[in-house]
């Protein structure tokens, strides 16, 4: 068995058995803190000595138990993950951090807290405005989070712990960005389905093991030979927690190639680092409040064009660098933060001359056939 | 073509004055340009309206206008307009109805859409939203609106309160939240000054804030008269009488309205006049915005002898002396304290009852004070902010307070497409039977 196969195999294993490695570490005495969304500063959890694991749902698992606790008007992803948690999938967690990402998380935080019976639960009240008072406020909110973790883990989180955690998470993000670089070629050295599996697999690993996996993959993938069978429509997916491969599979089975993403387990989580030459808490606050490109955050300018450029300008760079031919924009039903941005983002990208397919989805495998039909039609249009 | 709804019977004269109030607010937006005033799209209960009043900025309430469209059963065409612009039906329908209206008005170069309910709402000079804990649409809706009204500046301010945590003393965090809220309110003042070309008159703001305090106190005093048996006013009327406190805070008109309401209710109480002749059941409207197109359902409850002497919805303030507000000469700081203390007002009670929640403690307090026999919730599908968590509130209420009849109605605030009157009435009938059985059981 050569090295490439061994890394690819590990990605497959971690993808199929999400959380398995963390569960093993828990059994060996490590503390594990779950979290939702990319706005929870994982550096702080790492600095505490606990292992952070980002929770995901399972689109192939119907929501059942959660129906008795959580309304159907809540984000389908949030409901799905809560359902998984109720069913014991995350029974290895010592605690959970729920951020104020959106109403679906804010308004259900008590439901999670009261019904999962975890030893530790913290609601991280992340502000949405990015001005100076908000940054100061967020820094204080992070201090409260640190204090609560210290009390729970009975361990002080020192400045040097934070600095080390920042360094290691920056390294992880840097490695992932290098892997993304290998998607720029035609054809890409790593396809969309494989990349999605890497993104899922790594978010369920301790950060050190994630780095090893990604750096190992970079070496292997770099040695692959480019074999082109003609130009295929190069697709970027935009959305939030798309932690399943069916969209990428549909694109690539339909004659396209998924070359880039703007999703919350992908580039949204990996594109910005924490600055290392600043006060660590300030730098963490700054990174999460001002550098994450999420609809949760508001950065206003004097004019509409400046505001929209600040919000979506990075997409223009992605489209150019990854030579994107078409964009598939996916929102989840009942998602106000993304839903209200649809005309804006669609308009912005279409003004760049790039076609957009917009789909409202339900974080469920039941919608795959419907999505497949629309994606195939979109690809056909791009290939004409 | 809109479908006209049947007129609901009002219990109070005060509620009958409300259409004039609402029309007045709308026409103020249409008159503003002639009067040299700026119009701002604004949101209710976010601590920002007193600043607008002090700056002579005329607020245009999108939530109110969507509610009007819904009440007149004329929202569908605006919802469809928004949907044709890729705004999903699952989003907040206050927002999508208003966006549909705005898009249509822009398509007509500023002319009102044909037969716009009550003459329509003026195009704003600015949009003032807030990114906070009341709801996501309060900052996403302004951003979406600006896509169609690109020349209109937008301000979004942060406004938060300490989250509920049964293991944490929120008072330790209050000052942090108040300081932040004050700074964000100051940022709003600067924004208003920039876009009106006027400086804030701080003495005037202080007077307005003091008037708001008195209005809140009068509002609560009037509403507490509803504790009487029979109750002189129900939630159906309260969905009207909430207008001044919600949309006209900081004005003499609002204060005078509640003074008049107090006098009217006092008279009814003295005379023993109730909403219904034979008051059989007293209910709390425990959570949820109403279906504005189906306010007649309150009448249906009345016909069964059931009344709502109290509701959580739109009871947007508390008597200021009960909030124990720290003394300050800074009106912004006062607004911030009032905001934070209102939202955390039931935390202490919840902490004292293991397993409870602040929202549930508030319901329990009202159940006891207003001697309610059952609780009704309304779950509106397009609004997560007020409606996610209702199942939990109902479960915790039963768990910590005891077996009380509960009805959870389902519908929407604006979108009539999911509403089924027959089904709703059947559920109310079943609930009335449950109340009867519960009473028999209690003896």
C-alpha cells in the first residue's frame, strides 16, 4: 500500500465514521467540547487542553426524536444535528458551545442546554456588528467564555496557551489553503467530492492530526498527473453547513467539476488567520468578528457599492483564481441570514458574468433527486 | 384582489382609536418631505425610536405596514413579488411583504403600487436596523432593502442583553452590555446627525426618555386593570392597543392614549363590565405574534366564554420602578439600562425555580396575577425569533408549574396560505373541552 492510498483511506474512514477519533481520545481521558458553526473560536478550546469537535448532522438520517422538542420552523441543519445529539451520536461530549450565529441557534440554545444534559454548556453571545465598540464587547464576551471553560476544566488558560493554539490553528488553516491551491489547475489535482470529504474528516480531528492529514495529502496530491479530458464547467458552491458530498457528486457525475466553495466548513473557515503579533484575545476577536465572511456579520459603509464590495468582493477573487464558470447557491429553508442575501449575492455574481443556480434546500437526502435535476440542467446550460 | 375580512368586535373604545393612530403614522411618512423631515425605516422595541423622535426623524414601520396588508388580506401580491425576486416563502413575512412593496414601488419609479393599503408608505431617506437578539431580519431586511434602494444609507447597531444561563449571575455582565448598548446608540446618534444635518438636542432626548418611562408605567397600570374579573379588555384589543407603546413611544399622544385607556378600563372595572357576559375561562396568550388576518379568532374564543386578560406578546415594557434602574443623567445610558433590565427581568425568578426558564416564569407570573385557566401559544412559521422554543416553553411550564391546559395554534403573521379557519376553530373547540375537563378535575 503506497502513502497516497493510506492518506486517502484515512480521509474516507474519518468521513464515514465522523467523530471516531475524538471518541477514542475521550476514552483515553481527553476532554471533548463540541461546537456549532465556524464562529466559535476553536483556539480557545484548544488552549484549554480540550479537543474541539464541530458538530455535523446526517442528511441521510430523518429528523424524528427532535420533533418532540424543536419546532419545524427552525433551520433544518440545526434540527438535524440536535436530533443526532438526542439520539446519542455525540454522547462522548463533555460540553457544548453554542454561538449566537442566527435566530435558529440563539432561540434554541435553551432547548439544547435543557435536553442534552451535558456537564458544560456555554452560549457565546457573538455580536454581529463589526465596529470598534463591538470588537471591544466581543473581546469581553471571549473573556467570559474563557472563565467559564477554566471553571469547568479546572485549568487556567494562559496567554501562552492562547498563542500556541493560535499558531497551530493558523498552521492548520494554512495547510488547508495550500490544498485548495491544488484545485486551481485544469483539471484540478483534487476533485470536489474528495475535497468535501477532507473538509468533513478534518473538522472531526484534533487540530494536530488535521494538519498531518492535510500536509500528507498535499504531498500526495501534488504528485498526481494532470490528465485532461476537455474543459468541464468549473463550479463553485456557496452556502453554509454543506457537510455532505451529494452536491459535489451530482456536479461531477453530470460532467462538471466542483473547484471551489464558499461554505462554512470550507473556505469560510480556512481563509483568514489570527494575527500573531497582537494581543491574542484581541487578535482572536478581530479574526472571528471582522475576517469571517458570513451573513451573520454587518460591515456597513457609506455607499451601497462599498458595502456590497466589502461583503462579497472576495467572491470575485475566488471566481478569478479558481476560474469558476458557474455558481450553485444553496440556502437552507428557514434561514433568514442567508435567505435575505440571495438577490444580493446572485446579483453580484451575475454582474460578473457568471451564471448562478439558486436552490433552497432542506439538509435532507430526500431533496437530492430534485437538486440533481436542476444541477444537471444548469451544467447543460453551461456546456452549450 | 384582496379578500375582505369580517370586522372584529372591539371591547374598548380605546382600541377603536387605533386605526387613526396607524393611519397617522403612515401619513406622517407621506407628509414628511413637505415638512422638510427625513423618513427612516425603523424597527419596533429596539431602543432606537426615542433617538429618532428627538431628531425629528419620522419612523416608517415596515412591520406595521406588513401587518396592515395582512389584516386587510392584501399581502399575497407583495409576498409573490418578493418571491419572484428569490426571497423564499420561509423567510420572515413581515420582511418579504415589505420588500415586495418596496420592489414594486421602485419598479413604478416611486409611485405607490396600485391600491396600496392605506395609501402606502413613503420611500425612506435612511434605514435603521439593529443586529441583536430580537431577530435576524432586523439587520438582514435592511441589507436586502438597500439592494433595491441603493441610494438609501443604512445603519445597523448592536443591542444585546446577557443570555440566560441558570448557572451564571447575569448581573455580573449587565454593565458590559449596557456600556456596549450605549456606545451603539451613540453611533446611531452620529449617523442621524450626519444624515439630517442637525445636532442632537440632548435635553430634548432626556425629556422624551422621561416621557417614555411615564408612558411605560401608564401602559402597565392600564393593562393591570385587566386582572379584574370579568376582565374589561382582552388580547384581541391588546393587539390594537399595543400600537402607541410600540410605534409611538416618546410622544405625548402615546402617553395620553394609555391615560385614556386607564380611565376607560377603570370605569369598566368599577361597573363590572367584562369582555364577555359570562366569563367561563381566562386564558393567557403566552407567546407568539398573532395572525393579523385572523384576529377574529379572538371573537371565536369569546363566543365560547373564553377571554384573554393577559398576553406576553407586545407587552414590550415593564413598570420602570420594578426594573430598579440605576440613576443616570445620560439618556442613552438610561435607554440601555431599561433595555437590558427588561429582557433580564425574569432571570432571578427562573433561577429560584430549578428547571424553569425566564420566559416560563413570566408566563407563570401572569397566570397567577390574572388568574388564568389555560395558556395559548401561536407558532408562526415564518418567524423563528418569537416562535422557536414555544414547544419547550409549554413543556417546561407543565413540568415546573403543573398540569395546565395548553393550546399551540399554528399559522403565520402575514402569509394566509397556511391558515385554515375550520381547522383552527376545531382545535379551539377541543381546547375548550380540555378546559372544561380540567375544571371538573380540579372540582
